[in-house]
């Protein structure tokens, strides 16, 4: 049911093809990413028509194949399809780029038909693909594979800079022909695509982690020796993924990339957004996760004359506020690029860190504001006292003794004894002594009032919901994992029905263009029990147009009532209003249900990756008398977060 086939610089806005009208205000929303291509002359149009015909045959051919390596061909076919559909031809020579990638796809299809996949044994520059868990699309990545690797090679993950026009087909073409600027001894270099231009956040974050795992599995990578680097937007990604997943890496080196929102965008006090959006900066802003970086070697880089040294200065301050010093290498006389000598020295530091291997700390720090990022090595926060506040765990263990201090934490899991037989351990948490017996090598602790006690692990419940890792909101959180769009049935002429149908179309189109894949889409009658078990449900419509919305409301678990065109959620609202929210699915409490929302950052926020952050909390009431635009789905009349028990605050 999905539309189509298969699934740091400022961008320039582009207009949609069809004119806007009162019944279709979404047509006036300008798409920034990807930008439109050039107008083609008659000869070029003829060439494009020939490529399109060849593409259709390749699509038919690849659909007949099966096996683990089919994604390596499929991803090339998909790249050509998106390039043609979105007009990603930016100069006449790009028709040759499209042709080259299509030729490579056809060669791989022919090889697979013979039962061969020679590129899986190839050295040098290789492009491969994998199937994303998020939307089921194939996503590309590039590799640099040197000759003579050991049986357990290392991995250098290199995150690319912003390229508004470097869509799939251009990324693939580059990665087939051009090596990067950073290599390490006995290491494969991985170039994740990261959904192209979302700052390695949202589904782009998931893309990096899944690409790493794909390469680890297929090339026997030593998991203890994975280094993360990046420059410009890739430097921002290295800050983000380095701080939020510090325990994944042997070392991290961010180069010249933003680290937070307010100061990078020079937002004055009188220009600040609402308090909910400010709180949501806590999803991605790295200073709020700085203590995680104390667990792993981190070396920042900036050009001496580069204005984006600002990010490293912000992080220097964050380190200093915690009594630490950020290692910061500065390229003399350099603008927005590496000094060759400084890069050589920096790569030497990364190689030494890879030699030492991923830290296995007996003493760790964990800092977060959300249970989405709740684990560091052998400690995991499984419950917060309150989301979007500074939350910390500092812990040390020696043998069977662990000492812990916490801030804003109400549940905690400790498992430094993984793999050991269950036994008795001694704990000291926030000054309180406890004796516990491990279960599966772990101990779970819960705070009641001011006292801690040993607890049973929290389990999903259909009768009592609590925010927990992977089920904590906000709305955008659903789009980092597997989701299924459930469209409304046609024919609902109510204001909310028309609005929801338009917003659904807008989300599907935006996801395809921005996130470089087709969302999974079904009509209500096509949804199965397997779908409920496998995906977060993204429900569009009203109780009249989408039976799944009615089913969820009938459980009376959601703090929402919606019937006869009126809704109750933090107040009473007439038929010119619609709800947008995320909640544990009462029909499958281990999954989310989302009602009437997609990604909450929109086209105007694509002008800089630093603004591609969540804009709505867990819930919102939308006044739909205001037309959707590039900033919002309508007038946001009220919004907020649910509390830690998923109730209205």
C-alpha cells in the first residue's frame, strides 16, 4: 500500500508540483530535502525515459530474487527509483551517475540469478545494503576494505557531512569510486548513509547502529575495536552517537559539528520556543549527556579559523563544569577542514585507542534525560522520577560489591556479573546498604520514597503502564523503531477526517523524500495480529474512519475521549480540533500506538540539522482551522508530557 516502489549548510526550499487550495493546503508546503533537480532538455528527457524503462525491468527482476544478499542489489534499484521520482538530477552528468548505478544493479541481479555474489568477497571500495527494521526499506552503506586484513579486523565508522544533493544514488556512486580521508591499520572503514541528511538522529541514528551490526556480522569485526569519527554534520553525529551510546565504541572523535540547539542557532531569550520544545532539546543536546563521554577516549577536532569550533568550545565548557578537560586538537590556520598533520596525529590516537580496545570500566558514569538512552555498560536506568530532567548514575564495582549514587532515578538494573552463577552481592546506593541475590547475573533496585529496595524486574502490563526503556515517548520516538502506518478509510468528510487524511499523505510523502524509504502502510482491514506484535501502530483518522482508533479508545486506557466530533484531553474541544499523541498500545503494551502524528519536525526545520528535533511532546491538541504548514500540522492549542505512569500531568 505504500506510495511508489520499495520500500550543516542551509538548504534551499522548493515548491511542490501541484497548486495549493483550501481542500489541499499541504501542496503549499515547500520541500527542502532533497532539493529539485535541473530542468531537462528534450534529449535529456529521452535519456531519462530510457533509464526509467530499464529501471522498471530491474525492479521486476529484483523482486523475483530471495536470499540475504538481495538487499545489495535492491538498494541500488531503490536509489535509482528515488532519483527519478524526486528529480535528483542536479547537472547533466548526473544522468550518467544514474546509469552507472543502474548498470551495477543489473550486474548484481545477474550474478544473484547465477547463485553468485562476488562483491561480498571484494576488497577496495564496496557498496552494500541492508533491510532497515524501521520501515523495511533497503538502506546503503559504503566500505573501504584493505587487502591483508586479520581474521578479526577493526572497524572505523566514518560519518559524512551534510549533502543536500547527496541522495542515495549520488552517495552510492561516490562510495564506489572515492575513498575517504581517514583509515586505521587493520580496519575496514564503514560509511553509513544515515538516511542522508537528518544529522544521524531519528531513523538516521538507527541506520548507523544497524549498518554497524550488519558489517560486524558479515566481516567478523572485533566488537571491542570499533572507532567512531565524523566531520561537519558527521562531527555532530559523532557527538550525538558518541555521547548517547558511549559504551559501543573504543574511541570517539567528533570534528567540527554542532553539539546542541540553542547556542548553535543563536536563539535569543525572546525567541525561545515553548517550554515543551525546549525540554525536548534534551533528547539530542550533547552537553546533557557529557558524563557518558568520560567512560571512553574522546578527542575533538576543530579548524583554528572554523566558526564551527563553537561546538567544541561548548563541550569544553560542559567538561569543565564536571571537573574534566576535553582533549581538543586544533588544525593551525584551518577553516572547515582537517589539517593533514593534525589528522595524521589524530588517527594515531584513534589507532592507539583501538589497540587498547573498548573500555570495560569498573567505575562508570551514566547521564540522561530520557529512558531512550538509559544504559551504560553494566548499569541501566529502568525508571526515572521525572523525564526531561538531569538524571545520573555513578557506580563502581569490585567483585561482589557495588557502590552507586543516583539523581532523579527510581529504578535501576545492575549487571556486572553477567555470565556468573547467581550469588549474593553487597550494594551501597545513595548511602544505603543492601544485600541482594543476583538473578541472571543482575540485580534490580527500586526506590520507594527515600529508600531503596531489591525489586523484581518490571514487566509489560495491560493494566498498569509505566514509562520504561523503549516506551517513554515523545511522539517522535516511535519512528526510531519498526512502525506501521494505518491509513483512514476514505469518506470521512468531517474537519478532523479531512485533516487527518491530508496529514497522513503528507507524512508518507515526507518520509519517502527525507528518510529515503517507503513507510509500511496498510488500510485498517489489512492489519493483522502479527502487525500488532511486530510494529508500533501509527493510526490516522477519526474513530469513524479508522476502526483501530475506536478499538484503542474502547479499552479506556488512553487519557482521551473522542466521539460525536468532540474530544476530551486536557480540556474539552470541538470538532475543529484533533488529537496527536503517543501511548503504550493497550492491545499490545510492549508497543506504541501513535494517533494522528508523524515526525513532528517539519520542512522548515530541515534548513539546518540542528533543528531536526522533536517539536511535540507525548500529546497535543491541534486546532485544524489553521492550515498545516512547514512549521506545524495546525495551531497547537495545548501539548505536554504524560507523567511516569502515562497519565496527564
